[in-house]
């Protein structure tokens, strides 16, 4: 039997788990290594040069240590900067996570779309180019949230996060006349992998209903396309959770659903 592929999923923290969850659904046979660069979290507060200088050599070290068959950069703040550097430095196939502006604009009926990301992601030239190329006549509002990734991280770690704090970060996404269905935002791009961790609360706290676009299923399809198909005797391989701060994780119960029910070592 061919050995299962190793997939390394990387983020600044716990947000990439929302991508991991979908990738695991598509390839339950793979061995997973999830790396949270919590020693440098949050990426949204660092400059472009600092992120490139941090992530490119770190991914090289992780490739040397784990020999992955594929690496997913499950972080918009990093992917909008580092993908070309990674592809030119290393031979492994990479899949990145960038704001899903094209499908969001294709989905919008009111032609009002908001992109909710970190302050870094919404400033990127990469993001602005996606809007230039794919807005398809939509008015696109960029919303850089200073704290939502940290709030999502806290909530997953069991710390109480108030509705008021979440609402304050999300409020600028809702543009237009709230009473008039056809003159207000109807689609919000979740351009940070942390935000789907708060999905139920985002839906509940929204001033009016919108479609929230989470790119994780599309990323998982891309991963499945790049790997050789699973062997006939599919079995669940192992999973590892690594924090760059070297703190031991104490979150097994909260993490298991993202690893397809496995307890990560
Ligand atoms: N999860 C990351 C993203 O998708 C960002 C969180 C951070 O600021 O580190 O952009």
C-alpha cells in the first residue's frame, strides 16, 4: 500500500484550522502537520517585510523537518505576500489562501460586497489587484479588522468574548440602507481564516442577513486535485499540532473536530 501523503497546514495561529477541517474532509487518509506560528501572532500587526522575512525561512525549516508532499498556507495575511517567494525557493507544491473576491462578486445581487480581513490583507496590492480584475461592477468595501482574529483565537481557547466586541469589528461591512434589500451589502468575504471560527456568532450578530464567503471548501478541492488519489486501503493517518512558541497544546477537545476526530499529538 502506498504511504499516505503528508500535508502541512500553516497559519499564524488557530485560524488555519478552518481550512484544515475542509482539507481533512477531502483527504481523510493523509497525515497532517498543523503549524501555528503563535510566537509571531498576529501577522496582521506586522509589516510586509517582517512577514516575508519570518515566513519564508520558517517554511523552509518545516519542509526540512516534516518532508510534506504539499503545504497549505492557510493565512491570507501571509499568502497575499509570500506565495511567489515560496514557490521560487522550494520544490514542494503550495496552496495559498487569498480573498475570495471573484466568487463573492459573482454571487452578489445588490453589487455591494465587503471584504473583511486583517489590516494587513486589506492594504495589500494583491488584494487591490483582485478587486481591479474581478469586481465585475460591484462596489467593494475593504474592512481591515484590528482585533477579530485575536477574538476568534480567544473564543476557541475557551475565553469569553462579548457580542459587542465582535459586532464592533464587523459593523463597517454593512453598507447601504439597511431597510432596502436592493441597496445594501449582501455578500461578505471572510478574508482571514480565523473568522469562520466565529461563524455562528457572525450570522447571529449581523444587522441583516448576508452571504458569508468562506474559501475553505475551494482550497480543499485544490489540494485534492494536486495530490495523487488515495490508495484502495484508506486508513486514517496521524496528526500533529505544533506551536512555534513551543507551548504544549491543552486544547485536544476543541481541536479534534478540525482533525476529523483525531487527537493531534
Ligand atoms: N489567519 C490569518 C489570515 O488568514 C491572520 C491572523 C493574524 O493576524 O495573524 O489572515
